[in-house]
């Protein structure tokens, strides 16, 4: 209360649960203030009129000024929320509004910069996310193939925004409903993706927004904890039988040179569990990955090991994996004098399909099928799930989901062991 018996008024406001307070520099007699109507009311009795300057006309003018002040604050808030009439809404905090009323100071400049950041297009932020990954020192950078995949996902996002006519969509407007629409578009014929590939495309947007939040460009990640509408479908694990692999080996000398090179690589992967990418690394420098373990006893043969770090697991499993160089793989290596053929040509799968059709094999031959065949045949032969997964550089759960399953042959083998050697025999 002032020496003249007046009380200063404050304008209180709440934004997103946070209270702010402004002092308009106006004071009035405490007995005149109505807590119900939030304005001045003349006392009913003239003897309670404490100051001559607070006449009925003065009180009416006072209330008009107070109303105008509140109206100006409300209009200022609206302008801050949408600085561009055709642009998106901008998040404004109680502190931002308080600083704006005080005048153009450091905090106001910060607020303006924040508002500008919120108007930045999603594509710009996604582009900067990919550029930031590429600027990492080479030793810590993601694999080139991963960066190429991110570039591809960025192009898919550009294609979607162009189809929707929203190339300049602000990242601040990307929320769960938007993401659901993007997910549905990816699964249409126009998007052209299956459920698994769709998840990678959506995850790219999630990564870009998370990056923007950590950089301070966005106040909140609206896609955090996003749940897909579409259930991911995992195709059943397929492989060739041992008899079909033997048929491939038998016809290998009679194939055309290009087919022979493709099938040789496929067989080596089926004998070692290597992925096609890792097989390529092995072909270029086999000496870097082959190791010899001396025989443990006289008369035993030394064991040859193939030790690598999977290309896609360099960060998660830098310790790598080890797989014995089984006799079938060693024979191929000797046949090619230590330098197996490799081609990263897109025609490799086409060549394999041609051989598969000529032989009437049960499955469509791809480079991935070789790895699945290794997994299935080794499990059928009685190797433990943990040992097979370790040789492939994967976990048992990943192997079960993508490469092989416990077959009836494996179950029969286990039953025979438990029954003291009386096993069930299944036809190949």
C-alpha cells in the first residue's frame, strides 16, 4: 500500500499452467476494488469516498484504461502466437509474454529467435540431421550404406510432402496425427513400402525431430513414444534343403561363368553364414580374416577360423564373431586358389534366380537365402541355437525371427538323444 492509502494492481495470467504477472503501474483505494468483477466500484455511501480524485467519472475512466490494458496484452499474445498470419502457431510461454511487454531486450530477442526456429521446415531439419551424421569423424561415423539409406529416406519424405503440397511444413506441426497419415501413405501403392520398410521411413522422421529437440530448435518431440498403426509382419524363415544344396554343387562346373561366380559366392555364404556384404569384404582380403588354431593333440588337424566384425554390427558388437571354416567352404577356397569371386552387381540375384528356375529349387534364390540356409542346416545337424547364432554374429531371437526355425528333424534328433540313441529318421 502506498503512503496515500492506495494499493498497486497486478495483471495475472496463466499460460500452459505457468502463471505470469504484469504491473500496469496503476493504484486504487482498496475499498474500491471488486474481487468479483475485477474493476473499480464506487462505494454505496458517499462517506466512504476516500479520495476526491476518485470521483464516479474518474472511476469510469480508470476502468476503461484497465480494460484497454488487458485488451492490448491479449492482442500482443495473439500476435506472438501467430507472427505470420498464414504461418503456423508458435509456442509462447508466460516468461515470453512478460519480456515482450517490458520491451525489446535480450529475452525478447531470444523469444523471436525461438519463434523463427519453430517455423523452420521439417525438410530443413531432416537435411541438417543427415548432414550432422556425415560431419562426424570417419572413425566414429555410421557406415556409408547407412548414410545412403538415410538419404533415401529423406527423398521419400520429400516425395510425400510434395504429394501433399506441404513442402514447407514446419517441423513444429509434425505430430501423431500427421505421422499416422504418413504411415498410411507409405503403405499405399503410391508409397510402395511394406510394413517393415515403412517403419524405417517413419523412424527417420522420429530421429530427425529428436535431433532438433536436442539442438534446441524444438521445445518438445511430439512423436516420442509413437506407436505404429500397422502391425509388422515377419515372413516365415525359408531355406534350401541339404539335397538342393548338393544339387547346386553338382551343376556348378556346367554353369556359365557369370552364373558360376554367383553360385560360388552363394554356396560359400551357405557354408559359413556370411552376409553378402561381409562375403565381399572377405573376398577382397581373405588373409585378414582367416586364422589357424593348432591341433590340440597329435594326429588331429588344425582348425581354421573365419573371424570378422559384421558390417551392420560394428557399433553394437565390435567384438565380432567366429565361424569355423567347414570342409565344404575350405574346398571352394582351394578351388579358387584363395581368391573367391565377388560381384556387387545388381544382376547377382537375377543370375541366382535363373539357376534356381533351371534346377526347379523349392525357394527363390537370393543372397539372404544363403545365410538362412546355413542357419537351418546347422540347427538340423544338431548344433545348439546359441552356437549357430554366435557363428552368424546374431542373437538367438534374431535368428529365430529372420533365418531359421526348429524343424521336425531337429526335434527328432533331440528325442533320439534323450531316448538313449533311438532317434526317429526323417526323409531328406
